[in-house]
C-alpha cells in the first residue's frame, strides 16, 4: 500500500469520526463507525499491502516481539503530527493492522465517567494498583488520566514506563518523566529499577508482561512507592491469575504473599456502547484490598473475591454486574448491551425483569 492511500484512509477515519481503521488482507479497508464497519475505499487489500505498510512501522525489537507474541503495539505519527495507536497481528501467515486515533491532550478523570474509587487511587501514597483490560477497553486512557491527575500534585515525582508514549503530559505541579521501552530504557523492568534509583515515589508501568517486570514493580511498591500497572485481562480474577502465571510454579506462593502485602486495588474495565448517543461508556469492576482480600490473594483463593466484593460495597468495591445495573438504572446502556458483559442476568436485570408474565 502506498503512503498516499494510507494517509487518505486515516483522513477518512478522522472525517467520519471512526473509532478504528482495520486493514485485513482479502478485504477492503474497514472503518468502525458506531457499531458498524463501513468500507474505507473500494480496493481490496493484498497480503503484500499490509506487510509493506507494517515494515515501515516496526523496528527490529517490534518485529522480534511480533514473532514471539503474534501481536505488537506501536505509535504511528502522520506528517501533520496526528498520532495513532497501531496494533499489528499475525495469524495463519497473514498480517493485519488496526489503528485508533490518540487524542491530542491527555484525558482527565472527570471526563471519563469512571467510579470515584478510580480517582481515589491517585491519592494513595504507596502500594500496587492494577488496572486491567483488553485492547479497546479504555485501560490505557484510564492510566493516562490517573497520571494526569497525579501530575497536578506538587508532592509527586512520577516516572512512567511505556511501550510507546501515546499521551504526552505537559509540565504540571509534579515532577514527571516519561520513559519509552526500547528508546529510553532497554526493558520495562530496567525502567522501574532506574525510576527507583532516581527517587521516584510514583511508578507507572503501562503493561506488565513478564516476571522480571512484575518483580521490579513489586519491589518498588514494597519500598514505599505508589505503583500503577496495566495488565491485559478482562476481569479482576483474570488479572490476578495473569500476574500469577508470570512466574514459575514453585515461585507462585511467594509471589502471592508479596501481592497480598502490596496490593491496594484492582480495577478491570471494558467499554459499552451508549444507548441514546454516539460514544462508549466504561463499566468498571473494583476490588479494594482489605483483610479478607489479602487473605484470599495470599492463599490463591481468587474465586472468593467475587463474594467479598459483593459483601464490601460500602468500601467502594463493585462487581461488573453491579456496575452494569447502575448504568442501566441511569439509562446509559441498553439491556441487550449490558447482558453481553454480564456474569448473572438476574443480578443485572433483577428478578422482576426475568419473571414470566
């Protein structure tokens, strides 16, 4: 694919307000507008079109990660300075590409319609805060908004460790340094250790993928830092299980002890389509570490967490179903949309709605 056609597709994406651009061999370029895919142009993409395009996007370390993991995320900047989050994926010998526009300014928590407990985590002084979500869940946006909130506190020294710097934060009251893996630091683990050495009291790791990074993040939390980490998972239990799986089996009991000691909260989010207007709204599952939570994490009883969250709503905890029911009560999403994300139809809709008439 030549550069002119690619730039035209990105311009069309911005013009129609598309959430994403999908380039898949054998299909025309597709724009995701609201809930539908529409053709970006009429010409079918050949396999070489996407391969040639991604060749220009990826550096050597990106290609290595693509071979290892099957997907890699990078930041793409157009000639006019517009930035896009690009995810390259390989499956069955074919390469595909998804691009999403990155807002020019960092998001603010107040504009994201998140639960109060999300903002409360930026006022914590030490410990580990986990933010979970899959691609497209809004996890990166939430982390960036939390950093922007911390950036207004003159008592903070913040270092972010990012796979690719998407949101550029301006100088605030805090001292803030943004570090990119592969550019400023060799690995995310190295970045965390360097942040500790420079006296940071807030460390943000946008994606924890391996045991070395997790170990460094826990060491920072244990030293008295506030550590915010992103994890690719769809739920709180999934996030903690994902972290546990990053170390060998024989090391997991010790890891759970460290997690139980350092954990402050786990937030897991996804995005739902709004019912009456364009756009999406987050639904967030919230776990706040208290004595029962720490005991469950220490022994690996992650299955107990759902019940604890139900019993401890007064502490700010909420299950996904509780969050969905609140959105339904405010008429922000449809019942059909909510049920796509529900774990219990009854908890979301209530018994009356499910009773036969």
